[in-house]
C-alpha cells in the first residue's frame, strides 16, 4: 500500500479533520454494491450464547466480560494473518461458531471459529474503525465514511444506509436498534431489522461524538466533545438528562455501564498536560505512580490534588444512569479513607482499559496499580491483600486493552499474554515470560505488510498491544494484523 494511503484516524482530535459526507439512502443491487459473498454456510442463530462477544467490548454495556475463564497451557488451534490491520476499536465479534473481524482496508471477514477458514468477506468501501455487531442473526458494520450495512450471518446484504458524517466509534445494538454517533455530532437510531429507509430518530448533540454508547434500561447514554454526557430515550430519542463531564476532551473515553447498580462510568482527558509528555496525562502523574504505600494513602493524596479544580483535573466519573448525577463519595481500602472523586490519573488511551467484573465491579489500571471500584458500595480497593502497588499485570504498557473471563482479567503485548486473578490478586502468564523485554517487543508473527493504516497512536511498541478475548470456550488474540485462536481448559464461573 502506498504511503499516501496511510490514514491517521487515531484520536478524537484528528476526527474533526475527516471530511463529512452528505447523508444518502443507498439502494442494494446498484453497480456500487459489493460482489456477492463466497463460501457461504447457512447458520441459524435466533438466540445467542451468554459467552458470545457480540459487539465492541462484548455487549451494549461495554462490560468486556464473559463468564468463561481460560486456563493454560494454551494450544494454538489456528492463526490467520491479514495484509491490513484492524483498528484498536475494531475487536472481533465472536458469535455462535463464527468470528467477524473488520480491518482498516474496509473489508469485513467472517471466519469459522473452529478452523479459521474464511467463510465470506464483504468490502464496505472505506476504512473501518469500529467493531462489527452481531445480534439476533444480523451483522451490522459501519465504516469511517458513515456507510452502515446490515448483512445476514451468511453474508447476504439485507439493508444499508449512509449517514451524514464520519463514524469513528462502534455502534451499540440492543432492543432492535442500531445506535451510534458521528463526528458531525449527530446520533442515530436505526431499526436493526429494516433500517434502509432511514433512521428511526436522530439527535443533534452539538459536538463531535467519538465514544461508543451504552444502553441502560430504556435509555442510550453517550458523551460528546462539548463535555456533555446525555441520556436519550430509546423509543424516540427524547432527552432524559444531560450532565457536564470534567476535563477537556472525551478522547474516545467509551463509557461502561453496570445494569446491576444502574451506574455509568466515563473517563476523560484533563486539559492540563504534563510538561514534556506526549501522552497528555495529568500533571503529577509520575508522582502518583511512584508512591508505593497503601492505596488509601495514595487515593487521599491524589484526591487532594484533583480537589484543587475538579472541573479541569478530575479525569473519571461515575454517574447515576437514571438521573445523570455524579457520585461524589467513595471509601478506599485498607483504611476506609473517604474521598470525593475517583483517584485516577488522566489517560491518553484509557478508553480501552476498563472492564466490568461480576456486573458491578469496575476494573481499571492507573498509577501502576490494578484497581477495582465496587459500584454497589462505592468502595475502591486492589485485588491484592496488601493494597500496595502492583504495577500493571501485563508488563510494559498501560495501553493494553483489558478483558475479563470468569474471575480473570486478560491482556497481551508482544509474545506475552498475562492474566490477573481478580479474586486474590495473583497473576500469571498464558504465553511468554513476564519481565522479559524480548517477550514484549517481539510479536508472535511479524506483520504481513510493513506499510499499513495506523491503528494505534504514537510510535514504538504500542503496535504490539493486542486484545485477548475469551469467548465460546476459546481464547482469541488479535495483534499486528494477525488473529490467533487458542484452546485451553475452560471453567465457567457463575
């Protein structure tokens, strides 16, 4: 691929530069329609397994968690490389024996989960920075130019529509609706079964939307770059509430919703920049990270700093999903210290890191610690008994996407795939050797093409990061334009 095709579609600040295209209704069967899919196998899938990975971060609440825990030793079942890479937000959807992976060349590929064989492909015509959603027997994919296409699981186009604006963040699909926002600030709701005639409703958020929405009850919740979180009624798009978020940018800070507690977590980027930093973290970040005492003392110190100006310095908040009110009181282990906000540093790429354990416990990594926020009690603690610094359980980089299977959190970088036991704080490796620089810097396979669309920000070893997902009894690792499928011992955790 020639270098002039490199697409820098990395962070929210770049997305407003993307040309906004006019909305139009597309008719299937015209000359511009993709070629019919090949090697099609019919699948009947009216009901989805609880351990499917149906969309971005697994579900419309972005929990990034299944109940299946994968234990080693791992055996490579199959691997498949692509000449193009997936965007970091284009996770595979893994549903009923099939794997759906979208790449930055605009091609959606459907693979057989047992063998890795290609069942069909579909070219959307533009780069895809979003995760395909596979729900109720329909496959929904939207590309960067706003072309939304719905196919059957056999790859047959069912309907499509092109919206007015570039689409950067993944859709949520639930309750018969496809929901997503655009760079132009419009938020769309389509009928999942028959949306070709146009959206059911459209809401103008007034600013770029670069975060994936969540669905909670009868509402869809998201944020825009005017630093407003909003909840809209699913049935008609009516505004239920609007709440101001702290910080300077939403910066792809996809929310996470807990249905059990009716709360939603948002992360933002503060407007203060550490001098000399290229990662836009909050001032004093390294001071926070170098403090090795118990979590409660660190949290009190950070909370005091953030308390100087929470509007600008607070980088993460939890909102009541029914009212939009901010939770402002937490207790921190081990000393039950009371603080007035979440004690985290601001993240440049933190939106791929949160996950939800057991439906109510938010897992995050911040300040070289693995931290859990119990959204039922508003108590903050570390899974290790000492409540002291643990550093990241995946060595090398805080930008590793987190997922959860059972009681284990997973992450991968280079040849290293590690897990953290959330019940007792112990960690181990499924692949590689923790602590080895070579394990971090060397991929399992080199990329098939050296010239590719950029998928992570910055330079260096961040491209070695990959998402590791446990779904339908297997582990899937996506990295460097390759997808790997592993077998291991599967334990289902209630």
